[in-house]
């Protein structure tokens, strides 16, 4: 087969990833949309409902790491299909909730497993393995589905919840995800390119035949080796903090603005435009990483977050709230395409699913924890102000940690004597940035 005569199959993979994440985004952001409606019906306080989200994010994060491990071993197809069954089952059961423990089980466990196996990080890893040339752009296109899904579906689900209730909305989300994901997995999603006899897009040849693992692949690091490098811990720290900011805002933005007297539909529109500008952030960050490396866009991201939180602490007008939503949205998913790209530059691609999955596990645990902190702070003080102050401080710390990452192929300190030095084993010129 001469793949030069037709469209490279990796572009179909990107398209399938785009649409999976489009609807995945609606499912993910439904919690913030339904937050106050569920409180009104059951009388739960914000810290209690936020604790269910914390459980959800913890299970979700652990599932990401496990899904990454299974992906490295078995490929993405069956991982995504099994996760979709959990997702659909969990969301449809949420519509039947009558007591709190049921919500803990259906949303906190079942839906979390489903979302973890169809997550942004897994789709980014898939795109990373299919593309060598223009990898940042390819990952950005794939993850753009998540941002456009938030832009298109959050206002739709907000209106739907206002007219038909949160129960019907959750049931609808579960059914949509079941149909869309199953169709795309069975018709489009395949294993890694090497399993199909392809080389990643942009390599010296577009087809290859399976063969023994090359010497370069043997030099790739696993998770245990990566843990012996200082950059890994700086990487984990800024990703944990990144998750804190992401999910504090995504979960509490609509409750926050409605506390200020703004209508739920306007709050939903703010969260939707938040998603649209996050698409712009992804489309800028991916190509920027191809040209300048990953550190520069990540540092800029955290500095913009500091400015965003300072803005919302200073003024809470309708204009300033929209500016906050747009500016913070611009930063929200920058690390999503850059995490597997940076991990592949530091440690190679042989264990990329597991390493990127582990890093994203900490990212989402941070998100769940900080979303809970936001709800707890509100219940204790009647305001989100302290949560915003702390978020500004840790965002600055994350910027510093990013600068301390050495963006070149790493050498494990436990095996430094048996590996070539950076000068003896030059890699992609971008790694020196």
C-alpha cells in the first residue's frame, strides 16, 4: 500500500478523537451546570456536593493512569469502548438519584471511570503517537473538540436543565455518549501506527513493517526511571497546580456568578465562552511548542492565571466577569496537548501512555481537591475570595516550577553511568530550548 497516494490514517484518528472529546466535554461540564439545581432539590451544601466531585476526580485520575497502562499494552480501542459503557451507565443512573450515597456511586465512581477512559489525556496520547512532524498542531486539533464541545453544549444543557430538569439532562448525556463513542470506536479507532504497519506522520517514511524494537526505543524511560529525574517532580508540581485552577473555576464559576445576581443562562454563556477561548489557547500552544518548546507557553499560562485571579478579586462587574472567563479560558487547556509532548521529549514514547497518565492523575486529583476546597471555603466564609487568593499564589509557584524543568531527553540518575550524555546522544533540536 502506498500511503502517499491517499490521506494518512492518522487524520481519521484525529477526527474521531475530536468528536469523542466534543461530547465528553458536555458530560464533564454538566456538573457545574446542574450544581445549584441539585442543591435546591436535596438541600445539600456546597462542600458536600463538592466532595462528590472530589471523589469523582480522584477515581477519574486513577482511571487515567490505569487506562494509559492498558493503552500501552493493548491499544486504545477496547479501553475506550469499555470506558464508554461505564460512562453511559453512570450518567443514566444519576437521573434516578434519591439519596446522596447514590450520587456518590453513580457520579463519583461509575461516571468517573467512564470519563477517565475517554479523557483529554488519552486522546492527546493517541495523537502524539500518530504524529511526529507537527505533533503540537495535531494534538491541538484533536483536543479542540473538547473546547468546542464546551462552547456548544454548555448553553444547550443549561437551557435543557432549566426547561426539563437536571435528571433528564444527565440521562440524555449518557445516551449520547453511548451512541457516539461506540460508533467511532468500532468504525475508526485503531491501535498505534506501528501495530498497523505505519510510521508516525512526518517521519522519513510513512509505512513500515513491524519488527524488533529499535535501540532508540530501548533507551526510552519507564515511570520508575522518570521518577529519578528532578524535572519529573517539577512537572508533577505544576500539573497538580494547573488542575487546581482548572476545576475550581469550571465547577464554581456558575454558582459564583449567580451568587452575584447574574442569571444562570448568563453564567452558562460565560462557561461556554470560557470553552471557546480555551480552544484558542490550545491552537496557539500546540504550534508554539513545535517552534519554541513547551516551557514558554506553560509559563505564560500561569502568569495569565495570576492576573485573572487578581482581576476577579478587585472587581466583580458583569464586564470583569466576562473578561475573567475569557482570559482564564485561554489558559485552561494549554497543558492538555503539551503534557504528552513534553513527556515524550523528556522520556520517549515507549511508555508515554503510562507516564502521561500518571502525570494527569496528579493533575486531576489536584482539580478535585481544589474544587472541594472552593466549596468548603464558601461554606465557612460565605465567599470564594480566600480560594481565589490562594489560587493566585500557587499559580505563581507553578510558573517557577515550569522554568525549572529541563526540556531535553532526560538521563535517570540511577542509570546515568550506563546511558549516553546529552552531548553524546543529541536529540531533536527543540529539546535544547
